[in-house]
């Protein structure tokens, strides 16, 4: 029997990869989803005697997301003490001014990954853990971009705002005794996503110089540091009380 069952998306790189390492503790069964598997995580999990299942899935493919969510949640054992779903996978593509957001396929892929897959996974998770007397928590990794507009990030800002509202609706439906949820912004973190942003065309992303400067002056947080703070937040006694939050509120 596992004490904790944790489902984590976007575990192959960045913040998710760092969270996966911290979650991989004896007593935890960890299920990860990303397009690529992480052989180092597999070796680490073996060394920690952790049950790990890495699922290769493109979460921007709605059918693949739907069937994977259904398969994982239908097979969840019902005797764990704790059930966690961490919706972390996300993309900042396409970076473009709203008058140049003409690539429907790119917009659809981002919407599918950043919000549709989150809704599908959360739905199956909620259905699977309803009625269990266990501790049940959903953490959706949001962004300050969902709360404040940034020129060039029309799709990203809109999807993260949607993620926040999704968390509010889940909370409204679940009530005091139900599954707890928080949409949590992680701050500015030194990952591939930031590298992509720094390489953006200033015509598409006018604040690019500020992001290059933050990186050059060592202002980005490391994925490992942020991951430990996000997971400490996930353990908080009052988790879910504030369903829209920012880890920088606790600096
Ligand atoms: N970095 C920041 O400064 C920052 C700030 C605010 C919020 N965030 C949020 O934090 C979360 C993690 O960001 P990060 O910076 O760690 O990003 P990252 O380094 O770009 O990693 C993204 C993760 O998502 C997975 N992913 C991307 N596309 C996918 C797809 N189509 N299907 C399945 N998995 C996919 C990637 O794995 P594969 O490529 O193997 O699929 C990877 O594991 C995101 O939700 C992001 O919006 C980040």
C-alpha cells in the first residue's frame, strides 16, 4: 500500500523535474506525465525504492489527455492516505501580439495543454477520490501572467487566468469537506520556459530586455528552490483556504 499517490504533469524538465525528485520518497507512488520520460528520475526512484510510472503523453492532444486521465484515475487504489494531483505542464507559446495571433493550431495546442488537459485530469481525479476519507489536494501551477497582462502573452495570460477561475469553481463545488485546490504562481524560475522568453523577438514581446536582465543579474529562482517551496506549500495545514495564491507572498 502507498501512503501517498501523486500525479504530476510536466515532470521531465524545469519546475516539474525538481518537484518529481522531492516527491519521490519511500511510501509514495508517483505517476508522471510529459511527452518525454526522464531516465535519471527512473534511476533516482529505483534508488529510493519508490514506485514510479512515467507516462509519455502529449497533453496538447485532447484525446490522448482524456484517455490517459481516465486510465490513470480508474486504476487508482482506494486505500492511500493521501492523493495529490499537480497540474504543472504548461507552455508560453505562441508569444505574439494579439494582432498577430493568427496561428490557430498553436493557440489550440496551448489552450489544450494549459487548461483543457488540466480540466480533464482534475475531473477524473475528483471523480476517483470522491467519498474517500483521505487527504486530497490539487495544485495547479499558475502564473502572475494570469492576473496581470503582459504584452505578447495573450494566449498564456488568458489560459492562466482560466486556470485560476477553474480552481475557484472547483473550490465552490467541493465545499469545506471536499478536495482542496490552489492555483499557485511560482515566481520567475530559471527553466527552459524562461530561455524561450529571453530569445523572443522584442516586436512580439516588448519586455524581453527586462527578462534578459533578470537572468543576467541572477534574479531567477532555481527550479529546486521553487519546487521545495511549492511542495512545502502543498503540505500546509491551511492549503486551499486561499485558492488563488503566489509563492512570493511567503518570501
Ligand atoms: N519558469 C517560470 O518562470 C514560470 C513562471 C510562472 C509560471 N510557470 C509555470 O510553471 C509550470 C512549469 O514551467 P517550467 O518553467 O518548468 O516549464 P518548462 O521548463 O518549459 O517545462 C515544461 C514541462 O511541461 C511539459 N510539457 C510541455 N508541453 C507538453 C505537452 N504538450 N504534453 C505534455 N507535457 C508537456 C514538458 O515536458 P515535455 O517537453 O517532455 O513534454 C516539461 O516537463 C508551467 O505551468 C508554467 O506556466 C513558470
